C-alpha cells in the first residue's frame, strides 16, 4: 500500500494526518494486542477471575513496552503514535477500559519525557563544561596572584570582581563568596592555605576600596599589581620600611589628634585599650594599664607642645627611654604652665608623680 495521509489535517506536509504505510506499522500489533488482552483484564479488574497476578504481569509488560515505543518514536523524531491516530485511539480506549490507562500513560511519558530528559542532560553537560572552563579560568587568574611580584599585569587586568570575600569555587565552577555587608570567619591551622586561598584572592578581587591588615609582606606583594588596576595603593608600615614601586607610603601621627589635654587622654586611652582585659576575663593587669595610660597621656601632651605641629621624634625617644624623659618633658610643661595653657598644670603634676616612682616600677609601666 502506498504511503499516504488521510483523516484530520490530511493535507500533505501538515501534522495530524493518519498514515497508512510501512512507517509505524507496529501500531497494528499494539492495537491488536490490547484488544486480545482486554477480556482477561476486564475479568480480573471486575473480580470475575482469580488470576490477578497474571493480569498485573500483563499490565506491567504492556507499560514497559509502551515506554519503549514512546522513547523510540521520540528519539527518531516521529510524530505521536507515528500518525496512526485510529490505532492509537483503539489501543488507548482498550487500556482505559481494562487497565486504568496505565500503558497509555506510560507511552506518553516515554514520548514526551525522553526529549526533556535528553535536553536536561545536554544542559547539564554544557553547564559542567562551562563550569570546567570557568574553574580553570578562576584557577589561572588566582594563580597569577601567587607570583612574588603580583603576577603579569596583562593577566591581572582580567581579574574578576568578587564582593564579600572569595572562598574558592563550587563543583559547578561558580565563585563562593560571603555577603558583601556581612562577615566571615576562616579557621585553619598554620600552613593550611588561608592566606593564599582566601586573603590574597579576596583582596585582589575586591570590586572597590579594600583595607587589608597583615603582618606578612607577601599579601602586598601578591595583590598590589591587581589593586593598582582598580586605583591607588597605600601601605602603612609602622616599622617605616620603604614601599614597593607604585605604592604610596602612608604615615600616621597620633599627635595630630592631640589639640588639648583632654584629647591627649583620649588618644592614650585608644592606644592602651586593646591591652585591657575584655568582658569575662581577668582584670588583674588593669592597674599597670591605667598607669601606662596616664604616662602616655603626659608624653603625648608634652610632645604636642614641644614645637608647632608636635614632635613625634621626641615622643618616640621618650617612650623608648622613660628614665631620660623627665628633664625634657618637664621643661616643656614648665613653659606651658608659664603660658597658662590649659591642662599643663595637671600634666606636670602627673609627670612629677610618675618620676617619683622607683626606677624599676617606672620601667615596668613604660614597657
């Protein structure tokens, strides 16, 4: 018989026509099989037969076959039921009446479910491939940070931006970050890679201004090239070491805030505050901290008055050699008293009380 279309939407080239020909000829067998098994299934489902186990085996076999047919037609791009609409309707009605439509549902699941499964699998493969590329890219970009001098400038210029800190990538190659307005705690033993794995990339990938505190020069060396791509870089080194090329040295002078005696006490309190015992801890050492705060207040005030703008060198010298502090600081405060500067009398009195202490106790306070 020639392959031709008839029935609904029978115009050539349009879907919906019923095909009679070699394609989908197995639907004749499907329709015949459902009709042959219908009497057995009807007797079983209506309770007229005790052989229920055989009926369920038949339904299971029909369902498996229906799924296979649906998958096969979907894989080969064939139309639903190969366009055999009459045979499909006969088979569907037969199983609806005898097997609760389970085989028909199985066929539809196979026909429509298989393409979706393939699409999801393909998307998953594409995502995995993309994640692999992103992971390699992240590793390559991060690896440039571990160079002693901060990596190649051309490569570093392509670094991504990661707000909230950088903690590596997940199995899909997506960056793991913390909330930009939150906080993160990284715990690990020495040598576990906290600096290279978290600190360096977090500093390098920060999208805007970034303040990084570290006792290790390697953080600056690894990230300064990346940070210079985003703006100017400053280095505050209390030790006074020279900054690398392209990095601006930053200095801080505590005397800038000392405008009067009360300000001197405030600055001294801020400087000694970190060594005080916190809540729930012993405060046995607070006596020495209080005396050191008083001593530092006097030195700050005297150094500020010693010359216009203050004398930070004198302050450093007095802190390093408290025994030699007396004559110089005392002379400055005497002049301030004569000029009737507020706080000079108080500072001079405290200085006298500190200088009257035994040398050993005074050295302990200064240390």
